[in-house]
C-alpha cells in the first residue's frame, strides 16, 4: 500500500493495511539494529524535535535513537527547563521551534488532543508520543510488532489488557490497533477503572482475572498510574494487587506459552511481580528494543509524505515561473 498520512496522531481510524505497512517497514529497520553499524543515511538533512511536556524514559530515548539511526538531526525539548516556565503558550513554543526549520515534531503532552491542535498551527509532521489518557500510538505499534514477532498473524489471537484502563492511553491505542488486525481483546480490571461504554471500541470487559487470562495468548499488564489516582478509584494498592496483580501463581494458571507484556515503567510488586517481569514468559525488554525499529519506520514513512509534498510544491512554483 502507498502510505499517505503526514501525521501519526492515534490508531483510531488507522486501517489494517496501514498498520501492516508500518510493521513490515519496522521489520526491515529491526534488521539494521542487529548490524555492527546500526545507522543508515536515509534522513540526512531532516531535523526532528522531541517536544516533551511530561516525563519519559523509553519513548523519548527511543525516538531520539531512532532519529539518530536514520541520520536525522535531533533537538530535545523538556518543558521543565524551557520558557514554558515563563508562561509561553504551546502554540508559541511550537511555532518558534518550527521557525528553526524543523521538519517533524514528536510530542508528549498531558492534555488529550494537544498534538492534533499543533497540526492546525505547524507545517511540520506531528507524531503523538502520548497525549494524556487519550492515545499512545507508537507504544501500541511496538506492542503489535512484539506480539507479531512471537505469534505471527494476530488475526483471532486473544489479548487481555489488565489494569487501569480508564487512565491508559496505551490501552486505547492497543484496542484500536489489535481490533484492526483481527485480534480478540479483553479488558480486565476493577469496574472503577473501566471507561463508560468502552465495549463500543470492540473489546470485551471482564472483572475476573482468572477467567480473562486463562486462554489468553498475550497478557499486557498496565501500570497503576499513581499520579492519576486522586478520584479514589482504588481502596488501596494492596487490594488491587490481591485481586489483579500478575503473580507467578496466576501465570501458572495461564497457557504455558502465554506472552507477558508491560509498556513500562513497572510498579514492581503492585501490578506485576518481579519474578514474572523478569521471567521466561516476559518480553518487556524486547518491546523496548523493538520500539526503536518501529519508531524508525514511522519517522521514515511520514518523512516520505512530507518530501513528496515539498516536491509537489516546488513543481507548482516552477510551473508558474517562481
Ligand atoms: N511506555 C512509555 O511510554 O514509557 P515512558 O513514559 O518511559 O516513555
């Protein structure tokens, strides 16, 4: 298929063919990461800014590395050390950075829709690296890549996502991506962690950890977001762990080949026990490795659309003699 999107803002509405195109491109970039020289000149001359208004370890470093592996020039922006602290608006911050001839913006922001907002004010391509509880498309794509690596075609595969669905951008993007690829998705957690009408996204809902994981091919464990728990969603972390924590005992009741995933960062001993996180069913560090290849693929595909736009623009200008 021909990739035509200039931005990647979420996986809602992104079709199976588009997702497969990203995963197939990522598989090629994944091979490059195993070479002694892990770098290609593909994006020489392209400048990308990583615009982070929230903390991040994996996503920010993975994007930076993906950009460097593609030979792009990279700039890192952290809101906490910027003129945002002096009251500069998001629009002004982004437009000032773009004025330095930036081609692509990778953005994490606590407000849902912030990257969508920027598409109306910038010419650069925008990649959503997590917008509040809304979407985290690149995390979901690296999750899909890792599942496909282990299980092959995801059509008909059973994936259970366990935890704080309500606050999880990872869960939302996973549901959109997994259902587009034909997987059967179950969301498991306390009812206080289930968004209203979440079933409308195409996932089944369960509050029974045993029933929802016994036949699962994949159990994707979400972080309990302590920073977003002011609403009294949980009586206590200990109660959550007793009812939903992924322990070795619970894993023993699952399929012997079950794949255990977590987007990170992990609250060890809360949603996931250390022996499971570091055990032989866990692919958590593979997810991180694959994240670089998946982000290389996304940057590459979006940059081609932008380059084509530029060629079209210059052809039009040449036609009118400018
Ligand atoms: N999975 C994830 O988004 O991790 P970071 O917050 O460390 O980027």
